[in-house]
């Protein structure tokens, strides 16, 4: 799950085109057939079973309806207030994941001082995570609202994604105001503990998957994420 397109090179057709280079028409068709069958096999192998959801969240589960979250870290506690009216789906997703222990022990795997802290991936590298219902859920963004017109400001909490309608479990907390397109669902804001966010933003980092110095050298752990009224 990616916050920005620059995190990973997009899949292009160049590699597929190269398969047919220097091949006669018969060989090219045969290679394409083999490639297609292999791709179909891989897609089928990765497909979730029918009715599959998030293994940590019981099917049909409802959250407590709490309006706040607490993220406990080594540096202190971050308190978040949810935007339940503006982003009900993202809020319910976060509540369900938190209340079923999904986030406990996970990390902020990507930290860019002056920008944001990104976490919530069980793989710990930005490549994983799923919603409370399994898979992804769609965006709920009103670009004409005051919230999105104001932009991504310090302390806002939003969903990370890999493109439109690909929200899962990963989220990010804005460290400072930063210009981003209105492509990330904003579902809350930090009301207490920005000094904790500031402290976490100082974590030493090494080169990450985004090509920048963003991967903490020592895991920055979310010890527990809980929901409050």
C-alpha cells in the first residue's frame, strides 16, 4: 500500500513487449500464450476464497462507535479524533481493526520528517494490509468540502493507498503541512500528542522502498491502538 506514486515504479507494458522481440510470429504467439496462462495461474492463486474477509475481524462485526483512538508508542500516546461525518467508512474500518487487535505491535514503517508518518502494514514495509472486511474499500472524498480544500495539514490522519479505491489498513499522520492532491481519505486529526508525533519524526532512517531516507533503522512500534468514546 503506497502513499505516493513515487514509492514504486508502475507496471508498464515494456517488459511484455520485450518478450516478442527477435521472435518469429509462431514463437511470439507461443510465448504470449504461455505468458497469458502463467499470468492467469498467478492471479487465480492470489485470489481470495469466496466470502473471505479479514481473519482478525469476525464477519458482520460492528464497532463500538467510539469517536477517538489512542496510539501507544515508546515516546508516548497519540490521541486521534475521528471525522465520523466526513469519512464514515474509513472511520469504521479503523475502529474495527483497532478493536480486534490488528494494529497492536505493528510499526510506522515509513517516516519522513517534515511530511508524515505512515504505518498499519502487517508486512512492515508498505506492501501489505487489508481492510476490516478483507481486501480494499472505496474512497469517500468530497474535493469541494472545506476539509479537502484546506489540504493535508499538520496532525491530520488519512488513509494510504495504491491508487483510487484501494484503501486497506495503512494510514498516515501528517507531521507538517504538505501539498498533496485530494486523493487520500482524511478520517481524523491528532488532538493530543503532537509532541509524540514530533519525537517519532526524529527517528533515524535508512533508504526505504520510496528511494528516500524513510525507513526507520529501529522499528517504531505501535504498542497498542485502542478506541475510546
